[in-house]
């Protein structure tokens, strides 16, 4: 097998190994950025009660949209991020568990910038059922 070498004007020779290393580096950057949790508080959690507006049970991340009841009687719409359907199913969480109109209490790690969103840690339904997708459940 002949080693591929190519020289661009005024540059070092390019080899197959150099090209593969560069491609691997470029491909790794979006993956690490995509899976970063830096936008969420690491230690702080919030616990909020409200009504499910929509459950986007989709890849790569599911989103639970909830109208949260504020102490002053107003409502703020929050978004809670979780993993995709495969991980949620493995943890025993189905799309049908959180229909629009369901009353829930959500514990989440909020966004660091103060926007009304967070990383979903656990949910307690009005009937007391705990939904924690990180804990394996019945598939």
C-alpha cells in the first residue's frame, strides 16, 4: 500500500495519518460540546409544582414543558431537559406518564443564567408516583 503524501503550496506534506488525526479532533469537538452540562447549576436544585403543557419525547434530548405556579398567582412556563426516549424507557418513564394537564412536582438543576429551564432530576406525579429516569425501571 502506497502512503499518500500531498504537498499544498507553502505547507507541510499531508499524510493519511495527519488527515485522520485532524478529522478525529474536529469530530470530537461537537460531541463534547453537545454533552456538556455546563449550562445547568452543578449543586443547586429547585423543586417546582405545575401542570404539564407538553412532553417532547424525542432524540437526542427530551423536553418536558410545564406551566409552573408562582407564589404571586402568576404562571411561568419552564422547560426541563432529560435524555432521549431510549434512556427514559430504560428508567421506566413513558410518554404517556406525563400527559398534558397532569399535575406534577419537578426537581431539577436550573439554568445558570436564570432562564426558566433545568435538567430534570426527578418528578413526583399528583398520585405520588416517582419518575426518575436515572433509576432503571420496568421496560
